[in-house]
């Protein structure tokens, strides 16, 4: 799934990344066939996408991002960081309601 998003970006840029990401989160089938269908549905060349996906071209990049996230304490998605004025990063795990996020941001801005 993550490698597919890198392939979508490679083939179609930022717009394709977000269209691909939105479509992936609407499915529970992450097979290469299903991901290639998603790529087709958003207008990407399926041959190029499939070749990219199966080539492992982005495996190291995805693994490096995964390792960096784990080292920073992220163990799921979404994992966000709120950077305070002092440069300190506060990990925010999970999907939190808008009001909770707003309160945390406002607290940092008032320091």
C-alpha cells in the first residue's frame, strides 16, 4: 500500500498521491491487483504502475520512513507531531477530534 502511494506519486505527482490515498482508504483489499485497479481508476498508466509496484523501487524508502516513525514513537496511523515554540515535538497518536487538536495547538501558541 505505501509503495503503491510512492508509485502513484512518481507517475502522477502530488494530485495522484492524494487521489490514490483517498481510494486506498475506501478499500480493505490491498492486493497488487486491487491497487492497480485503483491506479487505473485515478487515470494512471496501469502497466507502469504495476511495474513500479512489483519492482521494489520504493521498498527502501518506505522501510526508512517506517523505521524513522518507529524511532520517533509512532506505532500506527495517523501519527502526528505538534512542534512547540521551543522546538519540542509532541507525538499525537490516533485520529483525534478537531476540538482536541485545536486545544493542543492553542495551548502551544499561548506559551
